[in-house]
C-alpha cells in the first residue's frame, strides 16, 4: 500500500521518526492506525454500554443508596 501525504503531514511524520520514537514513517503510521482501531473499539463498547443503560428500567433508588450499596459491596465505609 502506498499513501500520498501533503508536505506538512510528511514532515510531521518524519519529525516523529527523527525524535527516535519510531523506526520509520511506516512504523509511525502503523502505530496511529493501531491506536485508531483501539479507540474505535472502546468507542463502540461505550456506545453499547450507553444503549444498555438507556434500555434498562427506571428505578426509584436514590444516588446515595446506590453509592452506599457500592461501598458495602466493595468493603468500604
């Protein structure tokens, strides 16, 4: 795969390599893509958790009761 970059982005990638953080511009691009993939997986998990929460029933429990139960469950005061 070949990727064309405008001069500003090419210089940016080359500067990251020159700093010694990456062995090549390809290594830098691979790292960016891995991090983007991880971010997307976390984003999807968060959206699924939000959907799950929105689909859960509404309860009349106060936030204080919820916190107290959590502390009791975790052995805190």
